[in-house]
C-alpha cells in the first residue's frame, strides 16, 4: 500500500515537472521569436526611415489647411468619395516599378502628358542592389522581373522625382512627403480632390524581412510584398486604390491600416502651390 502511494506521488511530481519544462521551453522560444521580430522591425524602422534629406527644397514637411470645418470646429468630409483617376498599369514594361508608375498616374490625373516608361527612364534614379540606399534612389532595375534584381524606393525618392518633374515643366504644383500622417487624415486629401501615393503591401498582405544590406555602416532592410499605390477614394468601411497592378481595387480599413503601418506610414501628395 505504501509502495503504491509512493509511486502515485512520484508519478504526479514527474508530470508536474514535465509540464513545467514544456511551458518554460515554449515561453523561451516565444520570447526569442518575439525579440527577433521586434528587433527586425526596429532595424527596419531605423534604416528604412533614415531618410536622406540633403536636398531640403525637395522634401516639404508643410501640410495644407483644408476648409472642411463645421461651425462647431469639427472636420466634416463626405462619407463616400472617389476621384476620377485613370490608372497607369506597370505591366509589362515596369514589373517592379510600382512607385514611379503610381506617381505617373497622379501626374496624368493632374493633366500632364506622361509616358510611364520614358518618365521612369528620364527621372527615376536607380542604383545597384546592395550598394544603393532606398531613400536616395531606386534599388535595382524597375524594368526587371528577375528575383533579387529589383526592390524599390521610399517616399523621399518619389518626392524628389516629382518636384524635379514639376520644376522642369514650370508647374504650379509641388510634392509633399506626408510620411507619418495617420491613415484617417489622408481621407481629407482625397475629399479635397488630391490623390495620395501610399506605400502598402501587395493585396494588403502581411510582410516580413526579405533582404538586408549595409552601406557605410548603415543597415537597410526590405520587406516582402512591398507595394506602392494611389489612394483615390474611400467608403465608410473601405479604402479605394488606383493600383498599378490591378487598376481600381478596394480593401477594408483594418487591412489597409496594418499594411500602411508595416511600411512605416509613407505617403506623398502633389499639391497646388496656392494650397498652403
């Protein structure tokens, strides 16, 4: 009887110890995974958003003041809105040129005669993969569809390209880097007839790190499914885009919010100079 009781106690203690060990291992692995994920995101934020703003005249930080306020001071915009934009499609000429094609779509909406391929050739600065910072130039070749030969560029590049084109054409517009603007506030631009170039992800998918490279001690990180498109409308629950891969598409607000944040809330708009 005593031996049976002892064996039962021993079995219970063993099971408890085994469960504790399993929980500890799972917790440790989860913690490591969490740390890796957080570290990767922090690395990406530090490097991908360490924008080179040497050409200060090309990076405008001012935002327009829209007269959408009611008598009580609250902002009021239409619940539904869609701009009449005709989408430039990046295929087949620019399979990895979503950023420059999105800019071309906005410029055409503003009335400029644009050839997307010539525009990319004449205005988009490009550099080799591994030695080019994405806030300085396009990394790779936007005309290439071969894996590892084309990545993309960030908001400062498109802002500078837009402003150079606008100056060359003596246009009464200027490009503004809206990076950091909350998604809900971008609606106000669209409601006032201003499309917004946004960095999101392909089909609003979840992204992860796909490549890293170091230039002069600075580490740059690129995420999978990175995509650039044009916010051209919204409804009560969705955002509508002129997508250079799919034409007009819409996605739920929560999916857009996640994808926009994953790409560090990058956005660019082109404004008439009278709007300050």
